[in-house]
């Protein structure tokens, strides 16, 4: 029903930048709240950022606030995560998630659709 494909991950030096993209194959993309989550080895999946389907309200985890920016281009069915000043602690698999007409929740259980993830590795 909803297919999400992440791209843009890779290896980057600490202090560097990466831009992740999530392309959605779905009708009426503009009606979906979108989120980014990440999971490091041995840790639970955690919230990173989200953007509401209408009004562009955003939420950020304290650990990334001021460094990461979530945005969307509804005409292209794409949500971005611009990451700057990357730290080794940011190393994880990053997942794109979607929920229809919902608030920009920080909880994984509130999102109905998930991508396969893209690996981000920050070397120190």
C-alpha cells in the first residue's frame, strides 16, 4: 500500500554532513506525516525527527536538535533528513516511516509504514 525507499547513507568523517532521502510510492503523499528513526547495534530503535502532513510542524530528538533538519517536497513524494556536524554517536541504520493524517509522533508504534533503512557510519 505504501512503499518507502531510503537513500543517501554512507561513510562520513566526524564533523561531516549527509543528506538522506526517502521516496514514497503512494497516492496523496501530502496526507502522510513522515518520520525518521534510527537503530544502532544493541540498541532500540529511536526517534530522530518528524514532520506533520499539514502545516509542516516538526519534532526533533534532543540529541540531533540544531544539527539535523527534516523537510519534505510533496510534489516529488520525498522527505529529506539533512544531517550536519555528524558524530560517531549518529552511526546507525536510519529508517523512514509514515502515518496517515497523524501528529508528528516520536513513538515507533504510531507509524504504520517503514522503509528498509539506510546505513550511516560516522568515523571518529
